[in-house]
C-alpha cells in the first residue's frame, strides 16, 4: 500500500488560506413589531469590544466576570442594523433607555439574536446569510 506524499505547506499558503480570504459577514433578518432588522455577526474586534464593555470586576475576589445583561445590550447595540445599510439602529444615547426598559419583549428578542451571532449558536429556523 503506498502512502500519498504530502507536499510541505508554506507560510504564504497558510496565510493565503486564512488572512487572504474575503471577509464574510453573517447576516440575519429579524422581523419584530412589523419591522425588519438586520443582525450581523461580529468581527473579532467587535467581539472583543462587546465582551470588554460587558466585563465587571468583583472587588472581593479581584476576578473579572461577564455581566450577561450587559453582554446582551452591548451586542444588540453593536450588531443590529437598518437592513442593507451600515447604519446601526441603536446609538450610545439609547443605552439608559434600554436599561430602564422592562427587559422583556423587543430587547430580549433582538439581544438574543445578537448574542447568538457572537456565540455561533443559531436560533432554530433562522438561517444566517453570509455576504461578502
């Protein structure tokens, strides 16, 4: 039995297979209150910014933790767009209004979609549409 001879892979080939690829943005259209919203998958930089914004420090243990509610709100604010545009639906000035809301309904709906785009766990029945 003969074994296939593997040709060594070069650094340039590995870089072309990763860094040289076109950026693919996952997009999900979400209907809510008779309106359509676009929820996008985050870039690595956006994912880091969202996680950093949701980070809290436990003073007793000096341990950093992710606040799940902050994570939801930060993800929603960063990843929800007017469909087909680069315009975010929510802005910094909306943060207090969002946190003052009742925490159910549209906030949960949109933030659950946004968080699932970070974690990669797609909601059943919502196919993410990659675009270049």
